[in-house]
C-alpha cells in the first residue's frame, strides 16, 4: 500500500476527525501537489470521492498517477455521490488513450466545473477523443490543456468546441502556468 493510502485511512479515523475536524482533513487531502502520489494513492482517493464527501477540490498536479490512477479517478467521477468540482491533474503524465476514461467521466459527472490537464502529453489524438464530449454542453466550465501552437488541426478542433459549447473556457497555457495554481481559497469547503 502507498503511504497516501495508509495516511488517508489513519486521518479519517473517528478519533482524529472528531479532534481536528473532518473539514481540516479534507482540506489536507485536497492539496496533494507534487506528493509522489501513485495509482495506489488514487485508489484510496477514489474510494473517498465515491462516498458522500464534502471534498470539492483535488490538486494532484505533478504526481505520476499513471493510467490506472486516471482510470480509478474517472470511475469515481462517474458516481452520483462524487461532489468534486475542481480537479487539477497538471503534469501527471497522462497519455492520450486515457482521454477515453476522461470522456466517460465527463459524460456522467454533474459537478465538475474545472479540469486541469495542462502539461500532459495528450496530443492530437487525446484532444480528438475529448472532442465529442466537449462539444456537448455540460457542467464543465474551464478546461486547461497544453497544445502545440503549430498544430492547425488542434486549433480548429478547439474553435469548434468553443462554438458548440460557449460556456466552456479552454485555457491553452499561453501564459505562465504557475500564476494559475489553486490558492487556499479554492480549497475552502
């Protein structure tokens, strides 16, 4: 088991949640940027997301969560009890074929409004997989992607997505990505 798997279980014991408050532990869990989280840790987080939890934001940026990690998180996002509103997966080495799992989750999820996939090698094939799902209006309001500035095909796809789904803002990281890191305000429960 991963350290996160064990620490999440230890943190959520009745004695600790009573002493410190569940909100505090959910706040700690939500801020896991660059914490060596692997797919095992994602399995523990996915279980938490599938329960009636008040965890609304989760920052897993710069963790190599792997294909399995993305898959279990997407399965959790598809569950009706998942209340996650913001998910940051910036720089998690998500491969293009994982976009199929993301599409499935985005089709089912009724709460996610922000998804950060910046600094992931999704390429044309990943964006093409996301295309059909993103052209339909849903709850997602902000999507962050890293795209190749010289890929005209991708730019056309993104323009079409924005035409068909005007509520969705697609941020293609043309500015300093560090200025868009979530603040502690984003994690208030």
